[in-house]
């Protein structure tokens, strides 16, 4: 797991700018959601978290998670087997 400040650039430009990045490659449900929930709990309102996962189920999981927690799913992309989600903390 990698938590650090990383601006999005290049092919990820549509994802904007993240305050923190959470790399969760190789983890499957429910770990990506649980780790994202923990990271968001450590962030301030309005900050953005970029989550990178290889679990196909996260595509729908993060949409459901955000709609039920009040966080905003700003953008999501799939690129070469990586699922990327930009989430703004409520």
C-alpha cells in the first residue's frame, strides 16, 4: 500500500489532482473498500484520494460506497487492467 501526495498527469489527466494515492493492486473485495474508507477517514473534507486497484469488482463497489457515504466519486477509469477512482472526501 502506498499513501503519498501525487498529482495526476499524462493519461490520467482526466482524474484531476489527488491529495493522496492508495495503490491496492492484487487485493480483492472487501479490502480495497476498507482501506479506502480508512484513508478517507484520515483526510480533510474536500481532499481527494486516488485509488488504484486490479479488482474488477471495485468498478461498482466504489460507486456504491460513495453514494452511500456522502463522498463524491469524481472520476473513474480503467486502463490496462487498472481501475482508478478519484474520490473527494465529504
